[in-house]
């Protein structure tokens, strides 16, 4: 009887802790004598700090210290050239007297209670020598020199000029902010020269290395604890200034210090998806064969960091086209440093590519799916490598059948349901598949349980359960007897949770470590007196296996043997362990191109009588290899679709050009999709294991669920209303003929 639970819809093993409130997040740790740090943010975006007047604040009740540039020891910059050593901002806080963006930390007040620290922070007066900020893309200096990113094959300009049918449009995506429910927070505690940090992070190991470098202490003197993370969406990949200030503050006052970023500062000092303005030029033959794609991107970065939102990579690989040229230019603005946001590069890059393809389909009077399949890339045109596995054609066909695409009337405004006009749209989705390095330790215990440990973290995506599933799959030990310990830098090193790579990365290490522990157990069964498999004939011992948690002879049923813990007890061992380190398969990467694919279908309903447009249906079909946990996998995809609805219909950070302040830096004014905005959503997986990536054939999911939602929705809006939305998010003015009040 097989007890494998790989691919089953498994409840998260950490679920009971979360719903009962027992799961400890960063600010839930209670340390004796804990103090509280509250940041003083700059109220201007470009200035020199002339003076920090902390006199009144320092004499307020409970205040322990007010820290700022000039009264603190310098912090060091992380060594970015080292592996796993990247901070959100290269410039540590208080490094100089310059203000580079609105909301930058210019001081930190530490007090015995949060309320005391907040009150004192309001009394800190900062005098600035203010300079005019550059906040709008239209005000930025023109890019100088060669583009930051450039690629070319064939003669894209010449082919475009001679193409029978062309599209030349510009698409704009505004600044979007991660805004997880759990805000960024750190508790720092020094014990002598050793630093412990309770944090919310997507990268425990990177965090440890960065904080060791910033504070100037040996790596082994820093411990990072993050067993639970209330989502991050990319914003918690790297340490941000509040973490460094917590460590600095705790060192100064010789007490543990907690620093939590308030919601308003979540819009400034912990990253964002940068604004992109993208010109897409596509040329095709009269029957829809692509002959030219030219993709030009302009994107801002901050004054102190360079961050590239690689929007053009997807353009070079998704469709077969002989002539492709892409370029991406960066300009500096007085805004906070951008950072990866769920689906970085590919998601904002797909919006103009897929939108322009739909505009081409309309011009050609061709079905959008047929156009995409006509230009289907059988191999990766950017590398000339075969795909490790690709079933995008099946995704399109399965999705079209399930959605009822054959019933679609392409005429604008032709499909009705009562008083509403229906619009249907679709888009291709893709995301690169990757695999990094991990070390996992698996322990088989004499009490009949197992334990798996790794310093990677679970950011809400179900990593705890994936570990338990694999251990259970390899041993047959039931899931509730498998303990998983993650999120602590003292454990075997694990990967950062980013790029939808964690599952593909840890699977080989979990499997190998488990197999190693089982092998040691089987060897013990053969040499332990009292074991039913003990034999003095070392030349031809019986062949053993472990099934359903029992040790048995290979050619006999599992229940003919004994529970594995009896072997350990007989040998008087508390446990036997296996530990394995695995990394990327470099040979496979040289021979294959690794990507996941999908097709996304969206429906909107437009009621012109009351000027209401709503999203009414969504279907996503995904080819991401083997799905390890069907419940968590569907959750990942559908959650990403909700984020895509927010991207297309609601989300936009708006800056005051005079001060650089994000004027909608709260949940009342920065709109995200709520339950009322989310329709019936469905996810289908077409499962073809990709064994070139790992032995389970699993690729990452998460980002890909967001990838095609925005272009599918704007296509649906055009189908219903005849209005083409090229600037996100959708505004009612778009369909009512008004002028958009967008500041770019």
C-alpha cells in the first residue's frame, strides 16, 4: 500500500498554530526589559540635514536615547559582491547628513514604552537645507550613455519598417507597494558581542550575513530568528534600515529594542515596484506571423541604489520572432529604493507585450489565442535551448474549453448578460524556473517521530508542509508525526524565499537527507542484536526497506516487519540523522531552458447605465511541473490572481511632486482588491513533471499566477467597452471619456 502524499491537497501543518494565535511573528517575542524604537522620517525628499533638535524629546518620560547622524558610530556597508549579502538599501541609516527621499530615517527615538517613543518622536525637530526634489519621471534627467539593458537579434528596426501590420504603443505601470498585512519589524538583543534578531524576513541567511557586515561583527555572532513571516511579496527579501537601527539602538541602550515600520513608512523605506514606461513596437505579416518586436523601457531608481526591473527578458523568449531588440534605461529620482515585487520584471514586462499582441489580433481580425499559437516558440528563441518542459499549447486549449472561449463574439460590446455587457480577455503567463542550494537535516527519533530542519523560512506559502510531505513520502511516517523546524540561522543553511524557487530548491535536499537517515536506520537494523533482521552473515544480509514507518524485508509486506522506532530502541539510540546539501544542476542549465507557462482568462461586466465595471470571472491554467501540495498550490495561484486584479484595477502610489510624499500612504487611499472585488476564480494544473529540474519534477509557482492577469483584464475591458487601457490602473474616466488625473 502506497502512503505517498505528494500531490495531495494537504492542510498546512502550521495552520493550527496560526489560527490559534500560537505562531510567533517578529513582534510577538517578549524579551525582558524590552525597549521600543520609533523612527523620525524626513518630511522632504531632497535636502541636507542642518540640525537635529532632540532636546525636548530627550527629557520626556521614558526616553532612553535619540539617535541620528553625528551622535552614533558609523554602520558599515554590506559587501554586495559576496553571495547572500544584499541589503534593501546599500547606504546604511545615518551614514551622512543627506536626505534622498521622503520618509527616510533621520532619527530614532528609543523609550521604555511604544507610546513614550511615539510621543517623543513627534517632538524631534529637524532643520533642513531643502533642495527641489526630482519625483516625476518627466522631470528626470535624460538617460546618458548606453542603455542599462540591451539585447538584439536580427534587424528589428528594418523588419518593423517593412512589416505589413504594425503596432506602436506606450504602456505605463505606476509605482506599486507590497503592503503585506504584517509590517516590517525587528527585535534586536545583544548579549555581550553576540546579536540575536527576531525579524520578519524572506531570507534568514542573507539577513544574518548583512547584519554581521553592517554591525562589524563575525558572522557566527549573529543569530536570526524568523519562524513565521506574514507575507512579503518580495519586500522582505532583504534587510531594510529599521533592522539596522534596531541593532544599533540595542547596542546603544544595552537593552533589547523593537523597531516596527508604521504603515505610512511602508510606502517609502521598504521598497516598491518601480514605475515603468514601456514602448512596444510589433510588426507582423498579414496572416499574423511576427517579424519584429522592439521593446523600450524607461524606469526610475533611487538616488543611492541601482535597481533594474528586468522587463525586457520575457520579450526575448516567449514568442518565435526572428528580429527582436530590447533596451531598458534607468533614471534617478528622489524616491525610496525599488525592490523585487511578486513577479519582478516578467509581470510588468508581460503587460505591454500581451496588450500589444491583443491590439495586433484586433487589427488582424484574428482570434487572440490563434495569434499566440501561430507564434508558439518550440524552443527558447533567446538561448536556442530546448525547453526543459513546455505545455503552453495545452494550457491554452484546456483554458479555452473550460472558459467557453468558442462562444466569444469578437465584436466589441456584443456579449450581454441582462443589463451588463460582458468582455472576455486572455493572456499568456510565464515565469522562469530555478533551483538553488540548500542543506537539510532529517532526524528519525526513538519516539516514532521525525524531524526536518533547515534555516530557510516559510513566508506563508506552505514550506513547512512541503518538508513534512517529502519526509512522509520517503519514510511512510504519518504527517502529524513529522516535526519541521525552519527560520533560524543556527539551522543548516537554506535558500531565500524569492523567485518561486524555494520548493524546487529544497526538495532534493530533503529527499537526500531523509534517504540518508533511512539508510543508516536500515544498516542499524542489520547489526543490532535483538533486531528481527540481525544477522551475523555480513556477506549476504537481507535487503531492507522502510514503508509506512516500518522496517521490513524488500520482498515482504511492510507489516511483516517492525516499526522503525523499535530498531532505535533496540540499539539504545535516541535518533539517527541524515544531512544533505544539494545545489543547482549546472549541467542541466547548460542544456535546457527552464520556465513555467500558463494561460489566464478573465471576464468583466460593464453596466453603462450606472457606470459600473466589475471583474466577474477568472480562470488560470498552469504548467508548472508536478504539484507537490495541490491545496497550497491552488492557494498560491489564486492569491496571485487577486494581486493581479489589484494591479490592473486599483493599485497606484501617487507622489506629491513638491515634497516627494506618497499622498495615499495608507490603506484607506491606496486601494487593493478586497473580497467584494474578487469574483469566482478557478485554477487548473496540467501536470507534466519536469525531471530536468529535480527528482520530483516540481517547478515553482506563485509569481506566475499574477503574470497575465493585468493584460487579460485590459483586453476584457476593451472587448466590453471599446476602450483600450494602456495606463494602469483602470480608471472610470477611461470608459467615460474623462481626463485621467495621473501624475507621472
